[in-house]
């Protein structure tokens, strides 16, 4: 256990956003000093439980391992950490929707990770870069830890985190697709990833442009088509999620070299994903969003070839 771990409170708590924000000084955002842990604990509210799933040390140990493993490639930490954070902090979606919980994680448990992961590069123009405030107290798609937990939740396929790992390995998915309401529909989330996998397998250029275009297209299609009619899926098994949460009381630490297991709340039918993939690929092929970005699509012997005009 590290020195940081020994000073931690035993369990998580709820830190109100106004109280958290007042301590986000420039020196804290730059990593020159840490937030005042004792003062923050005083203004935090008890979570109301001492269950093992709320222990702080497992979370602290995970972020320290991520910083050690990915010291030379910070963005790669997202794909590794997201499923393990989700399987460590076993929660319902309602519990995970509380921003005060994530405020506590970012300011009390692991502020150094937030700075390490999200502080900009040192340049002559910015000799002391800072991490954005919303990485400490932002919405679920911006907060340094909430976005990883929610990405693992939205993009997993039942207990299988492999699709979530792929999603978190693409920064455009994390930064764009996680904002979409349509991602609540589980087949849509997996269909989006399937289309992106197909594009990546073809080694298309400007993959980020395609993620952004697909996000716009999913919103557009969603305004005229009902995803749950085109790609029906059974609701998640709530009892299975609650059983998985209860199992966390005696579960060992998540594996570091292999993916953990998520809730056994039902896999997504391939037929539902296939139906949406066909729709998204057809719409994407004629995407006005790509044309506006100056990206063209052409059929070639190896699939779709993408290039900026003139290249």
C-alpha cells in the first residue's frame, strides 16, 4: 500500500460540488499541490454504508497501477482502467449518477491521477499547464473517473468487457459518443462500435472524423426511427446486477492482466446489433457530415478508402 493509500478515509463519501470547486485552485489543477484532504472530508457527507464496494484503497491501488503501467502513454490508461474501475466500484446506475460521489473520488482519493491524465503538455507558451476543472467536477462524459465507469457500463456486453475496452481505446468515442442519449440503447452502442471496428480494420484515415459523423447520424436516425423497434432487446436483468453488487463483498481484487467479469445481466442478441449495423453503415456511407469535413469515401479492393481531397 502506498503512502497516499494510508492517509485515505476507509470508505467513499459524497462531496458537494460547490465545496469541491472552491478548492480547485490553479496550483491544484497544475499538480503543484494536492487538495486539502482533511478539509474536504469535513464538508463531505457519509455515503451511509461501509460495504466493501465503497472501500477507497482498491480504487487508489488501481489508479496507481495505471500511472505506473502507462507512464509513457497516458491515453492508453483509459482502456485498461475503465472495466477494472467499473468492476471495483460495483454500483447501480442510479448510484453512479450522483456527481458528489465522483467529486470525492477525484479530489480526495486520486487528484494526482486527474492531473497526470488530463494536464496538458508543457510548452514555451504554457510552462505550467493545468487539468481542466471539469475533469474534477464535470458531467459523466467529462469527469476523469465518471466517464470511464459510464463507458464501461454503456459499452459492455453483459459480463463481457471487451467491447468497452475497445470503446475506451478510442478517445473520440469517449469524448463524443458517450454524450449520446441513444447509447442508452445497448444494441445501438454495440452497433456503433462494430461499425468503427470495421472502419479500423480497413485502416481508414481520419477515424476521428468518422466517430463524430456517426454520432451525428445516430442522433439523426434516432429522431425518425425507434431503435428499440428496429433492434429489440430484453431489459437488463436487475436481479443479476444486484447479485453482482452483493458478490463484491467477498470478491478478490480485479485481475490486472486479464479483464474482470461484469454483471451477468444478459448479452445483446447478435441479430439486433446486425440490424443496426446495416442501417448505420448505409447512412454513414452517404454521410453529409463527412463531406463537410472534406473526407471522401471510395470503394476499393480492400474496402473503403478514405482520404482528404487532393491526396
